[in-house]
């Protein structure tokens, strides 16, 4: 009721038609400065600047005392937007073999590749065997 009477005293009937809005940091600072310069209450400042709720002005004052004008700036809300897709660099020639200078290098490479594939195959079979055993009981 006090809020309505304060708005009525300052703005008349238009004081009841206040809409909520987003305010810039500079505007918030000017409201807080007005309160301090005129020793006005947050309710009085809300009525003068046509702000819907006095608690909003009180919050601005507290934030301004804690962190100056930087604290009055709007913080991003909600989930951050998706960043641009990162282009995946092509893996180092997955399907191609490197160039060999001697047949011995190629033979060594092929033997290592063969040993790797055998080990991979053995691990896969072992894992499948383990899952079968756990399913049976």
C-alpha cells in the first residue's frame, strides 16, 4: 500500500501503470546517486524513477556499495550459446602407409602392424568371453 501511495504522490494515476523493464548500469547508478544525494528512501527513488518495486532499488544500492558500477551491469542469463564448430584436423593419413626408404623398414612396420592387430583381436575375444560368462551366471 505504501508503494502505491508513493507512486501516486509522484506520478498521479500514471504511477499505477508502471511496466517492468531492463535498466542500464548507468541508469541504476543514477538512481543510487539520487538516493544518496537527496537522502531518499528506496521507495521514494522507485516512485521518482518509475521503478515497479523498491526492493529492486535496494538491491542496486547494495550491489553498488559492494562493487561499484561494474556490479550493476547485467549478467548473462540462461544457457550460453553454442560455440562455432571446431574443425577437426584430419588425422595423419589413417588409411595410408608412410613412405619407406628401405624394404627392411617396410617389413618392420608391417610386422608391428600385424602384432598390434593380433593383440587387438585377442583382447576383443577375451572381452566377449567375459561377457558370455557373466550372462550365464
